[in-house]
C-alpha cells in the first residue's frame, strides 16, 4: 500500500544535483559558476580598429612595405643628402668626364661637376615638385569631387563639365606657353608644381565624386541627417573618412605621374633650368654622352625608375589594405 503521509517540501541542495557548488547572487538566487573553458578562450576575437586592420593588411604586402622603405630613404637622402656631401651641385672640380671612383662615386661631367651632387640636387627638386603636386591636387580634387557627389543636380553637372574641360588640356602645352610668357617664373620649381597641381586634380575629383554618390545613400548618412547634422558635417565627418582609401591610393599615383611629367618637361627644356638642375634635365644633358660617358645618363634614369616603381608598389599595397573585400594579399 502506498505511503500517503505528507512530506516536507524539497529544499534545493547546495550542489544543484550535479555535484557542482552553487553561488548565491546579490538577489539571493543560487546559480552555477561556470568556469572559463579553453574553448571559450580559443574562439575569443580581439577587437581591432579600422586603422589597425588597414596597417595589418598593408604590412602583409611585403613588396609594398619594402617599396615604402626605399621611397622614404630616397626622399630623405634627396632632401638632406646634399648638405652632407663634400661637393655642391654647382661646384666645379679639376676632374673632367672622369668615370665613377671613390672620390666621385657617380663620376663627373665634362665641366667638372660631381654627378652625385647633381643627382642629389635633381632628385630633391623632382621630389619637391611631386609632393607639392600630390598635396595640392589631392586637396582640390577631393573638395570638388565631394561637392559634386554630395549635392548632385546642377552643382554636379557644372563641376564635372569643368573637370572634363581641364582634363582635355595638355599640361606640356600649357607650361610651354607659360614658359614663354612668364619668363620670370620659368624654371621655378614652385611655379611648375603649382601649374601641374592645377592640371592633375581631375582624376581624384572623379574618383571622390563616384565614392560620394554611392555613400550618400547609406543608412548612416540618413541617420546623421535625421539627427540634424549639417551638410558640411556629413561631408567631412561621415563621407570623407570613408573615401580616404581611394583618395590615398590616387594621391600615390599622382606623385608618380608628377615626377614623370616634371622629368619630361625638364627634358624638353620647359621645366627646371640651369644653373639649377633636376633629374629630367640631367637625363637630357647626358643623353648625348650615353655611349661615351654612360654614368651621366644612367644614374639619373635609375633614380627615376626607382621612385616610379616604389610609388606604384606602395599604391598597390594601399589599394589592397583599404579594400574591405580583399581576402588575399599579393606578394
């Protein structure tokens, strides 16, 4: 016969029925304290910021990192190397057309100029022009592209038609006209860089415009507009940082283009002129002696090739680093 006598209510045990001790919370509730497992630690992901992910992807691009190191060294040596070399670019020695030696590592020309000092001076002027063009052209292009892409309508039409007009103007022809009409500024590296910057911003403007056209329809822009953010704040605080990757990549391309254009102008006699010098001018003067005194032609040409190649590889690495869909890094 079943036992029908009343029984006292069951009280929870301190082990929860599974042999594990119960911990009492501040609200009087007994809960299990589950220790951290190895699996939990294994699948924990450390949060990284956007800049950290960009740097990590760029550092994985070995060729781009090596090119950045070489380019920085070339810039530093070109800007300050001439101050530490024993010969100045305008000094005339008693050795004429001498081949490379310990005294003159890059030889001398027919007048007695030390070629290393001349190459350092030429690289300095070329780098100055290129950096000036990159900064000014990037600023102008980003501003015009941002205004055209954000406001659209007649603003976009007017700015893009003006951009197309500037895009059709050949920079060499413009500088040739200016060199003959503005004689006081002919051969001035600052003047040459300013003119090139006013002609090289068009590509960056078109890229930034396309980026803004796609970003302005995103949800975070609508949210910022609903919170009362002004157009200026939306453009410069929300849209422009998201277009930084495209801007930086195109800025590196602008540096390479500026160096090559300045070299071509100096080669044609429309750029920097004597008594100053540039890499293009050195190649132009050394071309006639390329077979008899090859050091006068090949050393300046080698510096131009190194600068152009390293900038292209840096731009390639930056493009991969800023691309969020990039799953594999070349090189």
